[in-house]
């Protein structure tokens, strides 16, 4: 699969691997960039890699686990982040 990512990260190889895995599992799906303006209630959020998580190996050693993060505290379009607009009572 060819994957073009316009992402600035210090871990481009890990980012590409994670995004390809999420695409193949159906957890993410690509859309053409020009389609973003057609998403009436859609929003974009910065993504990056978290490498502070450890995966314990069978021999009890630890290995860095890379995890994709979505920054929902980012204030983009409405002057308030996604997290700030969550109705916690619901």
C-alpha cells in the first residue's frame, strides 16, 4: 500500500507503520484532502506518536510500544477544543 502522509513527526517510520495497521483493520480510512471542506461537522486534530508506553515481553524485559495519539485538546475551528465541548453528563 502506498501511503502519503503530510505529518511532521520525529518518528516517520513508526507513524507510517501504525497508520497502515489502522487502515488495514478499518479503524481509520483515508479521504482525499479536498474532501475535508465537505465534512460539515468534521474536524481535524493533530496526531503524533507516543513512545512512553512499554510492552512487557515474555522474558520480563520491556520494549517501547508506539501508539498513535490524537490531540483533542487542540482548539481549531470553534474556539474550543473537542474535549472542551464534551457534555460529561451524557
